[in-house]
C-alpha cells in the first residue's frame, strides 16, 4: 500500500480547501460549474483527441498503481535465478524444464522457455529486449496520458478565466457584480493549475517511476537468464545481480 | 475509425461553446473577425515561412489519419514472415520470388526483393533502415507542422489581445465601450490558446504516435526479413516477432 | 524559388497590419521609435554578445536560403554515383580520375579524390564524416543566431512595455495621456512577440531544415563513395541510395 | 564544509527580508499563514504524491550534503590503485587479498574482491557498472525530489495569489481592505517563487553535482580496477587515472 | 580581441538607457536600490547555493574569454601534426622525443609523451579522451554558472516587483504615491529580465561556444596523434585533419 500517495492527495485537499478558508473566501467560492465544464471537459477533450484508444484505456487502468504498484520482488528473483544457474550447471539446461513451465510471470516464462530450448545467449537477449521495449513503451504511453492532461489543464484554466472576465466586462455597468464576477472567473485558473500540479503531473511521474522500476527488474532478469545461457559461474551471476539492489 | 478523435473534437467544442454560455457571455461573444485575422492568418503565416512546401502539403495530407490511421496488421505480417521463413527453409530463398512479386506494400516488397536477390542480411538491414529513416523523418516533419502551429498560435493570441487593448486604451474617454472592448480584446487569447491546446498540439501528438507505430511495424519487418536472410529457425523468428505485440 | 517563404512573410504583414486596422487602432499606432530602439537594438545586442563574429556573418549570409536553398539534386547525384560504380567495376578506381578532377562540389570532389587514391572505405568514411560534421555544426550555428534572437526579442518586448508603463505611471495626474500611454507601452510587446514568432523562429527553423537536407545529401554521397570503395555491386548501391529519395 | 551553501542561504534571506524592508513593506508583511498553508502544504502534497517513499526519505537524507558532500579523495584513490597495480604485477592478483579485505568503501571493496577472484576485466566492468548505475539513479532520484518541489512551488504560489485575490474581490465594497488584501494575496507568489529559486532548485542542482562527482569517482575506480585485471603497466594506469584530476 | 562582445554590451546599454529616455522616464527612474538588492543579491545567493566553490571561481575566471577566447590555431596545429607524422615515418616514434619535450600545451604534451613511450593508438585515445572530457565538463560547468544566473534573475525580478506592489497596496490612500510606487516596483522586472537576456544568457552561450571550440581542437589533436601512432600516411592524416577547418 502506497501511503505516500494517500498522504499526498489528502494534503492537496487540505492545501486547496484549507487555503480557501484561511484566505477568507470559504470553500463554496471554489465551486463554479462553468469553470468545471471548460477545464475538465476541455482537458479530457484534448487528451482524447491526442490518444489512441488502447493507450487511453491502459492509462486509466494504471491509476490503481498509485496505491499499489505491480509487485516486484528483486530479492526473490535473484535467489531464483541463482538457483536456476546452479541447477543448469549440474543437470544442464534441460534440467530447468519443469521450473520453466511452472513460472507464472509471462516475461520470465518466455525467457526460461528460450533457455530450455537451447537458444543462444545473444538471441535470448535480443528477443527479450524487444519484448521489454514494447511493454515499456506502452506503459510509458499510458503514464504520459496524465502528463499531457497536466499540460493542457492550466491552458484551459486560462481560457476559463478569460471567458469569465469577458462576461464581467460585458456587464461593467453593474459594479455590484464586478467583484464576484472576477472572483468566479479566477476559479478556472485554480482548477487548471491545481489539477495539473496536485494531480496529473505527480500522478504521471509516480506511474513513470513504477514503469522504470519494472524495466530495471526485467533487465535484471535478462542479465540473469543470458548469464545462465552462457554457462557463467553462479557466484558471478549472484554478484552481478546483487548490484541491482541498492 | 478513430472514435476518440471525434469524441475529442466534439468535447472541445462543448467545452468552449458551452463554457462561454455557462459563463454568461454567450456564443456570439466568441466571434471576432479581427482576432480571427490576427491569430489564424498569423499562425498560418509563421507555418508557411517555416515549412518546405512538400512537407507542408504532406502535413495537410496526414490530417485524415486523425480518423483512420494507415492500416497496420502486425499479426498478419508476423504470420506472413513466419510462413516465408518456412518456405525459405524448404525451397531456398528463390522459393520466395513469386511472393515477393505479389507483395503490395512497397517497403516489404523492397525487402523481399533484396532477400530473393540473395543480398546479405547486414546489407538488407542497412538498405531498409535508410528507407525507414527517410520515410519516418518526412512523416514526423509533417506532424511537426501542427506542433509548430500549436506553438505560434498562443503567441499570436497575445498579439491580438494586446492590439485589442491598445484600441481600447485610445478610447478611454468613452466608458461605455471600455468593457466590451476589453472583452473583444480577450477573444484573441481564446482563439490562440484554444486552437493550440484543443487542436494543433493534440493533433500533432496523435499523428506522431501513428508515425511511431508505422516505424515499429517496419522495424519488425526488417527484423523478420534479416532473420530469414540469416536462415534462422522459423520458431525463433516467430518468438522474436511476437514480442512486437503487447 | 521558395514561394512559401514569400507567402509567409506577406501573410505575416497582413495579420499584423490588417489586425491593427480591424481592431480599430490603425497602422499608425504600431509605430513607436522608443519601442523599436529597445526591442530591435536590445535583441541585436544580445545576439552580438553571444555570437562569434564568423558565425554571425555566416548566419546573415544564410538569409537568402529563405528564398532559394542551396541546390541539392539527389536524383542526379545517385545517377552519377551509380555510373561511377560501374566505371570502377570495369576500369578500376583509377578509371575515376578524370571524373574526380571535373567534380565541382568540393565535398564530392574530396571524396572522389580519396577514392582514386585507393584509400580504404573505412578511412574515407571517417575523413568525410569529420568534414560533414564540421560544416553541419557551422551552418546550424548560423541558423541558431535567428533562434536566439527569437528567444531574446519577446523578453525585450516585456522590458519595453514595462518602461512604457513606468513612464505612464509617473504621469498619472494627467488622465488624458493615460490611455495613449498604455497603448504606446504595449507596442513593444507586439514588436518582440511578432518579430520572434513571425520572423526569427520560423526563419531559424527553415534554415535548420535546409541544413539537415544538405547533411542527408552528403551522408548519401558518403554511403555511395564508400560502397564504391568496397567494390559493391552497382545494383545494390542504387537500391540503397534510392532509399534516400522518398 | 561548504561555505558557499551557507553564504547562499544567508544572502537569500538578506535579499528577501532586506528587500521587503527597503521596499517599505517591512518584514511583517511577508508573513501570511494562509499563503504558507497553500504553498508549503501544496508543494509537499505534490512531492509526496509523486515520490516513492524510499526515494523521498533518501532525498531528505541527502540534505546535509549541502554543507558537506560525501568525501571523495581522487588523489588518494589514484595512489592506492597504482600501488595495487604494482603489487599485482609483482605478486599476482592474489597478493591483493589482504588489501581487498581491508577496503572500507563498499564499491571499491566489491571491485577488489572480483579482482582477487580472478574475474575477467570485462566481467568486472559489467558488474561494477550495474552497481554504479543503480546507485547513481537512486541518488539522482533523491536530488530530483527538490527539483520537482521547485517546479510545483511557483504554481502553488499562483493558486495562493488567485485565492487571495478572490477573497479581495468578494469584498470590493470596503475600499479600506482592498490594498492590504491585494498585498496579502501577493505574498503567496513570493513564497512560491522564492522557495523554488532560492532553495529548491539550487539545492537540487548542488545535490546533482555531488552525485555526478561520485559517479566520476567510481568510473575512475572501475577504470583502475579493470586496468589492473588486464595486467596493464602501472605507469599507463597512472597516466590514465591522472586525467580524472583537472 | 572580440569586438562583437564589446559592441553587444554597448548596444545593450544603448537599448536600456536610450529606451528609458525615449519612453520619457529618464535614466534616473532606472535606479532603485531595493530592486537592486533583491535581484542582484538574490541571483548571487541562488548561484552560490547551487555551485561548488571551485566551479564558481572558474566561471568568474572565464569572463575575460568574452573579450579574448583562449588562442586556438588549428592551422598551425595541423602543420605541426603532419610534420610530426613525417618525422615519425623517417626516424620512428623516438624521433619525436625532443619535440614532445618542447611542447608547451599540456594536453598536446601528454599526448606526444604517450606517443614517444610507444603506447598503442587505442590506449592513447582512451587516456586523452578522459582528459578532454574532464576538462570540458569543468569548463562547461563554469559557463553554466552564468546560465543559471540568467534563469534565476528574472524570477527574482518578479519577486522584487511583487514586493514593490505590496508596498504600494499598503498605501493606497495616498494617490500621489500610487504612480511612482508602481513605476518603482516595475524596475525590478527590468533588472531581472535585462540582466538575464542582455548579459547572463548571452555570456553563458559565448563561453559555451568557446569551450566547444577547444573540445573540437583537442579532438583533432587526438585524431592526429592516434593516426601517427597507427603509422598512417602523412598525406591521409593531413586530408583528415583539414576537414576540421571549414
């Protein structure tokens, strides 16, 4: 469970709602349906126009990673790979067949299957790196959906504010409405900048970090499997793979 | 058919028109011929000055990709390449001659012709990568036309707003005209920021994604054809190429 | 003749002058000697301080490329290179001697001379790539003079506007002068943003595109000459070089 | 002791507090709890939402580096490595065993152990570069916590200012409160821009420089250890390693 | 003597001082000690906090390069290297010993010494590239001191302006002071943007160009010395090195 994400989202609400109360406008002043329409619908519009449908859906499906990133147990994977290298040394690569079939992670499973088939180390590396690259690109594209929303949102906040000011300007005769009108116009700016900097951009960065973590994990698995294919010494394999742990 | 593009463009209109109505200015306030002249003509002027004519035309011709990207069937291409590798194994590279002549995609056709001619794998890769690179650069240059318009448009929106404010300032004596004048000045900002963030930039990004998809597809074809040239095992070829599918 | 550049510059004038008329300030309001002094002299000052003299002069000498880029005839160069490869096959590299001496383009001439001297392909590539890189860097540095002016100009526009507002603020007592004073202050912004986005940045981008085109052309010549040096098949050479044409 | 950091932080206080006094607002005008809540809590919220917990803690633990970066004695390390190369020449790699066990820096210790075990130079380099890369990425991620806070803080300053202006606008009737209200609204901007440019961004840059220094130091150690593994001449090793000193 | 730097600095003063006179505020309006304190002390504070002391001093010591860059005579260096290659051909590498000892440039001297010692070309390249890289990084870090000041200065200009406006807002009752107060507030903006765009950023760019020039010069020397070590033909060496001259 990623408590930092929960703390971050909570504090973001505290900063915005608490700030508005402390500044003396109260929470109610933050609600403006027209601003909501312009900023939220506009940001979603830009993201939809820009994205491919499968990437957009994937981005949305990555949101739960905020609270629980896909499980990566580097320590366990190293132990398993070192164990595999010892079996391979004793019984040959065919000795890994049962273990390869039991493997549940599709990436490791593909690698072990190639190993058992006697594929050369260089070829295993090439094949797995294509896999890794395609998966990484897809995940990063999902994370970038939020980045792009974080870029579009503030600009739509400006559009909302300008539209609000235009409405005010057309009614300059009524000074009573001037102040509240300008205040209402500004709400769009808060929506745009707030959504970008307290949600979209940090979320995009957290997801990108999770993707890079998975890539590093998979690179370690590639290093381990190719080292086994090259018949390297289990002790050297462990020494190398341990470098992936801080 | 890319429904996301249609949804995005529709929601963009909803956000702008609906927002203007909800804010109380109405749709009519969004129409200003002078602002239109400055922002639209100015943005086009900058793009024309910057672009080469064949790139500019190509960029315009890529617009329909928003609704239907050039067809890429990775699954079918993998099947075809694996099939070719099996034929090559049985009948030799010359056995591919009829298939090479039937190929309609010019890129694959060039690759297969090189294969049939007995060109070495390394040379095939070099030749096809020049092709791929030149095509990719040209397509990306087309997509960047829209990116550059998305960069120029907001700056022209500022010029339009400043010109509008200048006109207002020269008539400060008439307070009746002050409000509507400022409102009219602001319209240019909406044109510039709106065109950039609800059209040019998302469009450029969608086109770039389509170009990268084509490049990945062509890289897969290069990988497949060079693997056949190297006489690799059809099963390994399939295993590698399947990595290009998520 | 690059009609796009002419169209772009013309439309830029239409947008600015026409926009000012349509907004109701008229063309006269756009002329302000103080703003001109700050923005134009300031931008030139920054560019001079930043640049090396030979790069600055080169940048200015590249301006005519806007209307006529240095002639590149890829099609003719491919034919010539394929022809050279056929002669080399029949008569040996020495058979190219007369043609090498007749070559007028200094880059091709240097390459052909190396070929005739019997230099190895790898060495020819290394020598020509140093040449290509140095020329490309110099040309890009020339194009970047305009880019940097496009970055400095808007900031000087802000300085001009602030100075104008300062002058207005010191004479707040005279409300008659307030409006025209603010309007005059804004002119500097138009100069800065307009010069950057309707001239400097598009010009820099057009020049950069021309430079990249020349680099691609020279890379093709390097590919062709080294392929001849390696005694490659004229048909393969043609197949590869044709990839440089879209 | 890094006196520049102390001088920088002191001068930053002088600029802000002294500036506020010299401008005539006094220091008291700089204190505004609502602005503090929005900018500081908001910036922390964004950083928490974005970061992984171990990276966030690591970033905080790197703060003392501002005043004392982790000790790097390149001169001493070169002497030690040259000495090791001489011993290896005379007594063989096993002669380094005692020294390897005495080494306290974990990175050098791992390298020396690999050397004593007779690992090949290429394998040592690969193993140590994984180590170096993982450590560098982790340290840079820690430094980037401050960079991201430096990016979020000014945007939250704008939110704070807008909220403050909204509160003012809702009380336009009371002209007495107008001036102080606007002044109070502006404080959030000073918090945001000041925190970013006088603390977060310079701190992030100083930490990054320290990380790059450590990486260069470790690259030198890798160069030295692999040169010993290759049995290179101590004089050449010294000549190469001395290049790491300016 | 770099007359462009002198012309640039002079024109910058003309633009700022002349502009202020032409706008009607006069030169006196540009002097504001509080703004000076905030912008100049603040910018220096940020740079000090960010920099390492030896880099900061080095950056300051690079300032005279504005007027006279370190002497690079590529033509003479090529002649010397070709001459050395001829001597090496006739008398062997030991024939270069006296010349190596007479060499005054430390970089060339180190290279020639390695040559005379009979070090292999590949090893010479590796050793000299470490040297070149460390020197280049240090020089670039010095140039970036000015770049970072050019980034911090405008943000401190905004802080100064905001502080000035805050002081004005707290005295709204006195309309006499309103105009001059706002004008004084704006001066900080001019300091920040002016210092950045008319000094810091162009200076940083000029210094970076000088550093890249030195790096290119040293790369040419590495190319020349390694070519001599490989016993290459003096004519080929000259042909390659001449490519470094435009």
